[in-house]
């Protein structure tokens, strides 16, 4: 383990500065498009997704005292979005997947199994997952450029302008606040002001026995690998890189389990932590859990007072693409702190052209076959 890292039991004071507010918006470019797309193609209510995101953003910030992000579980979100064109996936199946994953990761978080997983997953594989995420962020941003080149260009110009100010003047990086503000203003000018409506009381979403087999095969299996690799191992490693804090992966696993078991039955969407979100929040100024509190309050206000996906779709999508470009740069920069550039690049490219699951499995095979044939000891991610 890196001797320069500090244990989590040394509390980090919460800050609520403008920089923390700016950092709190750093992962909106990932969260908002996924939540919007899921809401448009399924019968999941976006207000409850936002509500539980808000609650758990605040709880996570207070617990870790660091800007540890939350994101929709990407494998599940992608499957739900893709299935929307061919009949869709029911709210019961989504709830079943979230409950199953909640149980799995809660058990992993309170047992010794994650210590074994961490010991045997090499650092180069985790760095490869980080590189793959960076490449996927660039790919996602390209889609936003095509849809909205004008606001993408404006967003890039704002971020570059702040980079210059921060470098040559004593000035906080508020680029994410300005970029989101530009996106909202542009969206309102194009589409008008979204309607206001109070959120109704949530109803229990109880999956039927028939929902479980399809949830296991279609949603749970692809998500397990991605969550272990990105939401837990890669986030733990990036926390060391950015803050010098040693947060054991089993802690991330436990909070992922708790947040899903308490949110999904009431209409929340399966969620996890994420290295990309951590890089995004850090890139735009987040240094403490205060950024999470800001993000949580924003999501709770959106959930309580706005209805339908309209409040999310009001943002000009080009500015989200601009945010993703610089988050991808931050993530990619840390991915090259690897003990095997060859393995990391192979995994990153495979994640881009196939899937994160295939890239992870292929990377493990390459590392252990290479290490075995060369007689080398494989370096773990811890």
C-alpha cells in the first residue's frame, strides 16, 4: 500500500466555497444525460431518481468528507435505454436488479472477499478501466458536438478562459457554474421555462418473482464487473491519487449496497460511485464533501419542484459535451500512472470498442498469462 496515503479516520473539514459549488456540477455532464434518457424510454419516474440522488449525495459527502460522487449504474442504464426501442424494461426488473446488486455489494463490503478481490486485481487493469472511461467520455462528448456545435464551442471557450485566469491570476475555477448557466439560459431561450409541480409521495416498487431471472441475466451480470472495476477499485485508487486518502474498496462497496437497498424500492434508479465522476468533480474545484452537499441540494430542489424530464432537457446539450471533454482529460491523465502501459492501453481500447466487462476480463487474462510466462509477480491495485 502507498505509504503516502492517509487513513480515512483523519476527518477532512467540509468547505462550502464557490470552488466546491463549481466542483459539485462537475459530473452533471454524465448524470443528467443518463437520467434523462432512462426517464424517456422507461416507466421510471425521474423525480424519484433525482430525489434519492440528492439524499445520497449529501449522506456520502458527510460520511466520506470527500467529493465521492454518485452516478446511475451505467451498464443498467445503457441496457434500459437500448431496450426502450424494442418494448422496454419494466420498473419491476430495474428494481429487482437494484435490490440484488444492493445485497451483493453490502455483503462484499462487510466481509473479507473484497480484500481478496483487491489483492488479485492488478493496478494496470484498474488504470486501463480509467483510460477506457476517459475514451468513452470523449466518445460521448462527440455526440453532443454533433447535436449542438454552437453551445459546445461556447462551453469550451468558457472553460479555456477560466484555465487561463486560474493559471495567471489568483482566481477560482468557476467554469462549470458558468457553463451550466449558459446551457440553462440557452435552453430556456429555445424551449421556454419548464413547469413547476410538487412531487407526490413515493410508492413502493416491489419486483415480482418473474422479474428476477431477466434482471439477473440482462442487468445484474454486466453491472457487477463494471461496478467492481470502476465504481470501487478505480475510485479507491483515484482517491489516493487526488487526495492522498486511503479509502478501502470495501467501504465503497458497503455504501453502494446501502444506497440501492434504501432507494430502489421507492422509485430510485440503481446507483454507484464512479472514478469518472470523482475526476470531474475534482477537475472543477471539489476538494471536500461540501461539493456533495451542494450537488445533493440541487438534485433535491429539482426533484421536489419540477415535473417530468423537461427540467433536465432544458439544458443545451452542447455544454454537457464541453464538460465531458475536460473530465476525460483529467481521467486520462491519471490512467497513465500505471506499472504496465501496454496492458493499460489494451484495456482502454477494448473498453472503447467493445465493453468494460470484456476489457476487464481480457486485461486480467493478459496480465496473468504475461506474468506467468515471464515469471513475474503481478502488482495489485492496493
